[in-house]
C-alpha cells in the first residue's frame, strides 16, 4: 500500500511557489460556498527564516491560484485534483514566536470597486442577464449565466449600494443564485441544480460519527406563499397566492414591491423556497474528498428520517496533520418548493 498524500499547488502573481509553500506549510483551508458568500482560502505558514515577513511578504490585493492534489488517496496509483479558483489576498497577519504567517484570500476581487464602492443608478426594461453582464464587465470579470431563467425587470434602482451587494439582492429576489469563481460571476438556479444527478453517496459510517442533523419547525415548512403588493398604477394593495399544495397547513405571508402579477409569482416562489430549504439540514465530516463540490447533490444514508437527496451548501476542505472535508447540506425540496 503506497502512502496517501494530500498537497496544495499555489501560483502567486503568476509564479508557482508550490515547493516553497510545501516546506513551511502548517495548514491550508478552502471554503467552497454554493452562493451568497465568497469562496475563500486560509494558509498558515511557519516563518523560521523570516522570508515571509520580509523579501517574500505578501501584499493586500495580490492574486493567487490554488488547487488541492491527492495521490494514492482512494487506491494505489490514484491521482485527483480540485481547482479551488482565483483569489485576492485580503489581510496577511503575522504572529510570533515561533513566527508564523496567516494568509487569507477571497474570491471577490478587491482591486476594483465591485465590493466596496457605493453606487446609485437606475435601469429600465433590463433583463437579469444583461444586468449581470454589465456589472461583470465593469468589475473586469466574465459572466457565466447557467440557467434558462432570464427575467425582464421594468424598473430597477440601485441606491448607494456596491455592485456586489446589489446584484446579490436582485438575484435573491428573483430566485437566482450568485457565485464568484475563477474570475467569473456565475449565476444559476438552485432549483435546477437540485434536480441534477447526485455525485456521491454519503453513509453514516463514512463520517465516523462526526455529524449533526436538524429539523426546524419554525419559519419553515410552508405549503404556500401569500404576497401583498401595491401596483404602481393603482395605489391599492393586491394579494397574490402561490399555492403548489391543495391544502397548505402553513402559509408564508410577505410584503414586497413588485410591478405585476407575473413578477409577484416569481418573487413568491423564490421566498417560499428560501424559507423551506431550512427545514432539513445536515453537517458532516468525512476523510478528504475533492469530488465534494458546493452546488452539487449527494445521497445520504444511515441517518434515519434524514435519509434522502441533499444539496451541498458549503464544503470546507482542510489540510494539516491530515485531510478532511466538512460539508453542510440541505434536503432537496420535493417539487422544488
């Protein structure tokens, strides 16, 4: 049996520093989020020679690419690679003694105003895809719009809000998910991704007892959504009910600004999903597994009433004294809602 090995490859400002990192590596962590929160990496290095705090000191805004490699991990001769993506250095932090460097980096670009500059502007008759494309171009990113759901918005106002937060709000309102990966803005439908084939089966035995499961009873488990809004041309309140069930026991009631019945339906569906994905949640840790990727689905078995198909919300891949993957998932919603 050959030795199992997990390692990292780092390209820093266009130069491979993999060998230099390997000599001083204490730990490496990669957080892969499906949407809503930036992916990130955290690298901890020993600095016995002082190079990381002097001649090799990282600067805020530096760009790096990271990947995880495994060798003989599943069987002799096995080789796998996980591309973590492109990141910008955020806040290098040093400590001593012994002297160490903690290097944190995020997938959201920090070298432009995408994240930090508040803006005010308006759009008329713009599609969600065109809006995302405009914001991506301004941020120096490309757009990967991975869904057929393209909505036309009659009027949209951005008021003293950075592009990153504004686009995330728009996507959330219309039931779309947003992620920054490898210098791309990725927009997709979580509902469509939930329908994909599972990439793996996770059993309770695989976790070695390292798991938690929770079923929430409050503010989730709704059968329908009632949205109250005021059409701009009438001034009188209107109620729209999205009811995928014949006899819902719980109704989610919300107030939102929408311009039409068609928009009310889109928003009501999005809000119903957003509430109901909280009902069944699992967290587990397994031996390092680079095939576990956020926004994929898995089957879980051996968890009693929690068995079923789940969507991966987040994966933390950690390399230190060993290699482990910690995963947060929610149960796939039957019928999408």
